[in-house]
């Protein structure tokens, strides 16, 4: 694999990650509209209470 191939693959991965984050942000905005609190782009760490809940990932 050449450096050019690696760079292309990395760029595609980065573009896919950006697209996924953008889609998730748009969904969060749609789900919370209208609302007074801004959408949180990052997910906070789980609390003790959250440890009992199984999450899909």
C-alpha cells in the first residue's frame, strides 16, 4: 500500500466520521426542536445509575 492509498483511505474514513457526526447532530436538533437548551455534541460520562442500563453501541 502506497502513501497515496493510505492518505486516500484516511480521508475517506475521516469524511465518513464527519458525515456520521453531522447526521447525529442534525437528528438531535430535530428531536429537541423547539427547545431552550442547545444540543450537546459530546456524550457525558455515564453516572453510577447508568451502569445498570445496557446501551446499544
